[in-house]
C-alpha cells in the first residue's frame, strides 16, 4: 500500500531514498550544475525533520564496472552542504550494513554508485562481442538471479523506501522499482516524484482546455510515440525543429538540405490524418530561418517552409511561424513543451526556442498551466530566467517522454501497485 511522506511516521525509522544525483562533473570532479541535488532536498530534509534517518542511493553516469571517475564521493560535500548535516559515505553499496545500522535519527548516509554493480540495471556485462543469443540469454539469467540478492541487501538497510528519482522512473532497475516489493506497506514517492506525476496528470488527465503541445527536436523517430499519443489528446499540436521537415516533405514540400527521415514520412502522414479526423489543429512552421552550412556564423535567409532551395537547411523557426504560434500559445489554458524549435546550441539559431520560452512565461502569467521538459527546452527557460515563471520544469527527460507517450513508468507502478 502506498504511503505519503506527510502522513508517514518516520520517528526512529531509516528511509532508503532513491534519488537522481546524476549531476554533471567537470574534469576536476566539481559539480557544474547541482539542480538535481537541490531538487531532492525537500524529501530528504522532511524525513530528517520527522525524526528519521536517510540512506541515500543514486547512480552517476554509466560506469560498466567500479570506476573512480563515477564515484559519488565527489558529491558528498555538496550533499552535506545542501542537507545541512554531515553526510556519511559507504564506498560500496553492498557493504553498508554497519554504517546503516549505526545511523541515528537526523543522520544521513550516501551509498556509492549503484551502477558499479551490473545488478542495478539487471543487464549482463562483459559479454564477448560475438556472443551467441544462447550465451546472452544465459548471462542475463545469471545477472537476474544475483539481482535478487542485490535488491534484498539494499532493502535490508532500511525500514521504508522512498522513490524520488523521476529521472530514472522509466527504468525497472533494482533501486527504482524492484526494491519496492520489500516494503509493501512502507513505500512512497518523494516530493519531487509527486510533483512530476501531478504535472503530467495536469496535462494528460486533468487539462484545462484548450490544450496545446509544442513538440520539437531533431527527429520524428525519437518522438513518434509521443506525437501519436498526443494527437489523440490535444487541441493544438505545434511541431517544430528538425522533425517538422519530415512532415513538410511528406506533404510534397521541397525542403532543400533540411533534416528529415524519409522512412518516417508514412507515420507523419498518419499523424496528420488522425489530427484531421479528430479536429486537432496541427501547426507546422510556415517559414524557416535557413543556412547553407551548419554553423553559427553562416549567412541566414528566411524561406517558405515548402520551398527551401537546394543547398539550404532549415535551422530555426521564423518570425512568421512564431507569430502564429504566439496566438495559439496565448489562447491556451494548458501547454506542454518538449524539444527545441531550432538548432538551440547555435546562438544565431536559438531565437525561436528562446521566444517559445518567453511565450510560455507570458501564458503562465495569464493563468495557463505550463509544463516544460527535455534538455534544450529546460535550458531555454533557464537561460531566459523563466524557470520560476512557468508552472513546472520537469527533471526527467526520458522519463517525461515515456510518460507523455502514455506508458506506465515502472518506478511509479512499483509504488502505486
Ligand atoms: P531532441 O534530442 O530530439 O530533443 O532534439 C534536440 C536537438 O534537435 C538539438 O540538438 C537541436 O540542435 C536539434 N534541432 C532542432 N531543430 C533542428 C533543425 N531545424 N535542424 C537540425 N537540428 C535541429
């Protein structure tokens, strides 16, 4: 049965908390962005305030074995600073029995990177490149068997389990899903997870209408399931960025050298057809800011999106497109945004994406509910200083995408089941 942090009695209890402390580090192993650490603090502090102790677990990067580069020891000082108590460190997440047992109310322990062990992800490691299917199957069986012990060990440290790692909620890993089974009556979401789940529900389940989704980014293929799910739910679907050109070409447009995926053209047409049947307004860019080379200093010219000359590549949404999108955005009551509408990394082609950030802040001030997710979109609202001026900024790129594909995330299901 799912519990809730606010009503759970943590007095004298040890909570094992899965967080997402997968923060970027520079070459000196200094944290360059501590957002993920700060976002987990309300949950960790609450447990301590309520008389409990926390055993914090996370992954960092994608180590395939014990590798000091990915050690969580690099972040202990910052976690202690944010939490306001000295954080102890267990340099092996499977050998933390004594440290966990000695924890007193108000104390905190951080476990070393869970992904030092293959059992965290449950995927075999070190398989020969030419391994046969049989060998792969056998290796998977071995790791799945030892994963049971791994999960049991982690669970043995604590009295209750909190999942506050939305960034990994779409993975059925040991610490994000499987461990919940050991706490049938003592498992709950952290505040961050709760916030993310509510934000997605506000868009997909309880949206005030009109509901608009702005989906951008490079490829249709990476967001096909998202587009297919959203087209049945939204009133307006704004498709921007590189992926828009596949839709334009599929309708007979001439897109010059713009990014596109020929094999996805039938899917693009299917999405447009579904939209037509459901009365959904699909809004593609009408004109694009194009260049002859993929470089910030390249000469820029604006072309009608259906008539881009050969040698020119559409790189950003044009003012005319943004004018149309502005009307849609400012007349919507709920807006979901994921993905840049241009090559955001190049400042001269980031204008469209930054303007979307601006429009979302404006819509929020006018009373709309706005949810922003995905690396570049989050970077755009942050760069404009609007992270607090939109309703919710999601911390989980892949997890958010899977949620808006309509999938049930294993990390969420494990708590709710
Ligand atoms: P995604 O990871 O799918 O959200 O896509 C993000 C990437 O899409 C960014 O690296 C952008 O540079 C890229 N992108 C957006 N618009 C375009 C475009 N018109 N041409 C090429 N790449 C684009």
